[in-house]
């Protein structure tokens, strides 16, 4: 629906503003470029599921339902609870890619 489209666009815009992304063509002279590995993954700061028990399993359910933004929140919560969970990082990366957030997908999959 149109409302969902504009809500997604607004969320993407806010995420880009929060990350202060600058394209390669917009770099100031002498500015140092930081690779995605050095930047790390930027988690949503207002994640309502950050303390949710069973966040990984809940994220997988939402993924099957096709709710990518909520899936991402659950998977991020699972990773915040267990930072070395390689499977959660993999699912987060592929979900970010499906959600057309390539930068976050790359960083998550590198983890």
C-alpha cells in the first residue's frame, strides 16, 4: 500500500541520516574513507525487542511471514543478546539484503 511504501521510505531516510552516509563522490578533499569493516554494524537504537526472550526464533517466524523490518529488529535484538551468534548475523545480513539495505547487509555478513 502507499502508506507502507512511504513509511519504509521515511525509515530508510532516517537510517541514512543517522549513519551520516556520504557517497564516494561527496567526500571532502583530504577526508579519510572508513571501510565498512571499521564502521561496524549500526543497530537500531529504539529497538522494542532488545530484551525479548527468544528473539532469534521470533525473527525467523517474522521472516517467514515476509515482515522484513520487524525481522531485522528481532535479529538485531538476538545479536545484542548473543553477539557471537554467527547464524543470527547471517540471517540478519541476508534479511538486510532482501530489504535493500546493502551496506548493513555487507557489514552483517562480514561478521
